[in-house]
C-alpha cells in the first residue's frame, strides 16, 4: 500500500524529493520502493526530464491502478470508523477559485487539496488521474473523454471586459489580454476580420484582470465573474462571443458519498452564480 501511495505522490509532485517530503520518507527509501515495483512490473514507471520526474506510458497505467488501490484501501478504513479518510483532490478553474473560497468554509475544505489552474490543466489532471473532482470551463465541445465524467453542466454568457476609462484608438488594432492558448477571443476576432494585437499573455487570471483594470486592453470572460471594478464592453467593433460552458466532473470509478457531495456543492455554486436552481441537465447525483 505504501508503494502505491509513493507512485501517486511522485506523479502529483513531479519529484522524488518532494514525494519523500510529503510521505515523511527519505529519498533512498522512495527510490527503493519504485525500483522494487519496476522490477515486479518489468519496466520503467518514471523518467527524468529537465522539467522534473514524469510518468512513462507504463507509469500512466500503473498510476491508474495505484489510485484504485489507494481509494479502495481508504474506503475500507472508513468502514471501520478510521480517521484516515482520503484527501480528495479538487481541480478548479482559476476563474472560479475566489468564488469557491468565498462559498466553502474552512472546515469543508479541511480534507480537500485544491489545485487552481487553467481549465486545460485541470482537464489533463482529471483524465490522467491527478484530480478527483474538477470544475472547469471549455470553449467548444467537452469531448467524449470528458463527457462521460460530467455530473454537472452549465452555460454562462461571455462578455468583453475593459476598465471604465479604456478607450480604443480609432483605426488601431484592438489591444487584447489573453491566455497562452486561444481562449474566447481569437476565433471570433479572426472570423470577423478585426485587427488586434496581443498586449499581454498570461496563464495567471489575476495578472490578466489586473492588466484589464490598468487599461492595457480588453479581455473576455464569463460575465458573472467580471467583478464590479471592470465593465462589460458593448462596443460595436467587438464581435459577439459564444457562451462559456462549465462542467463539474468526477474521476472515473469514484462513487464515494463524499465525492458526490463535493460535486453537488460545486454544481450548486455554479447554479448560484448563474442565477438558477440545479436543473435536470446538472446530472446530480450520478449513480
């Protein structure tokens, strides 16, 4: 069992030394566990790169099985009233992190590890087994790999946002503030043939919103998350944006009551933000 936890810890931290710190073990002990497991399986589980320790293809398969074993062990312990309950890994879009922390009490988060990242990273973590419950945005279709994991689904209006004193220069390309990858803006601008220039690109939502407040340019985000210190831009030269789709997802195979409760609370939060009640398409609870 401890070896299984070691596999999970290395995969999550991306480092043998960090995994050792998390598990209160020495690094030689961690290395010995993995070496023994690799000998039994017959292949390398991890490889070292410039960015840290990453899973091999065999390692990804081993991680899936390790998580199942750890989850089953923790469920068994809870049957006997053990206080060694599993720490759930919640992945939430950066855009929703503030609302989550405002809505959830400290006590309700006491046994939850929160990862606030870009939705693309949350999605990857969910599919690769690093995330148990996810709350994320998508631009287009969820994709079949994600569709099967959805337990709550919502649609939000998307708006252009700007500072109150922002004024576009006539005839000049529109300054935009965006994510490293295309989010909600590039496609509509390109299809409309509108000239633009990227003045700031950041994966940090707090940096992007600060740039908007400073008047560097315009950005796009779900209207309900814009905040009172920026305004929705209704300028004629900006194209209409498609709605944002949000989903609450649960990692395949997790059916524990605490997981269902967490997913339901997240769906309730999204419904509240959108001014609606939990609807049939929210799919809560999942059997």
